[in-house]
């Protein structure tokens, strides 16, 4: 029997959506207000889901304290109150769209979670705009 446990977290971060090889007009047409050269921010909501068999010894799929600490150390510390374009190495050459942020979060967490467990990242950029990534 597989069960999914979820942990919710949030972080505040600034970013700018743009391509270095586009003109200002091309960036404005493609990314709209999000291409503001002075950046803009979001209050991101993150939900991490871990799916697997319940351990008969502990009754856990994954210890929620371990998951909480992992999200804090790997994601919140790295992203909270940061300019993603400038201060987060994964976005040096990657546009920090919600889609790309979710993939980066998944990759950062995946290496710390047991292989037999499935991982899903849901990232809300706004209350109405969110993405889901389950890996490839």
C-alpha cells in the first residue's frame, strides 16, 4: 500500500524573466511585466510530496521532521529573500520561471530522499498560478 505524505513550506524571492540574447522589446513581448530590469518578487508556496510504502517498524513513509529539515536546509536557506537570478547558482544560466524553479527544487531534494520513494514538487508562484514536477 503506497501513501503520500506532504510538507508545505514557503519562501519569498525576487526574479526577472528574460533572455540575454533577446532585445528589451523581445523580452517585454515574451515575458511582459516579469521582464522588469529591476526584478519583481513572489511569495512562493511549496508543497513537497513523498510517496512510498509505509515502514512497518515506524509507521512512516518518511519521517516528517527529516523532510522538514531537508526542505529548510536545501530550499528555504538557498532561496528565501534572495534574488534568484543573482544569488542562486542554478539560475546563473537558467531562466527562473516557476517551471524551472520547481525542477531545481526537485533535483536538490531528490538526492537526499531514498530511491524507492517517489518525489513530487508543487510550487505556487501566486495563489492561482502553480506548477507540478514529478521527475523524469
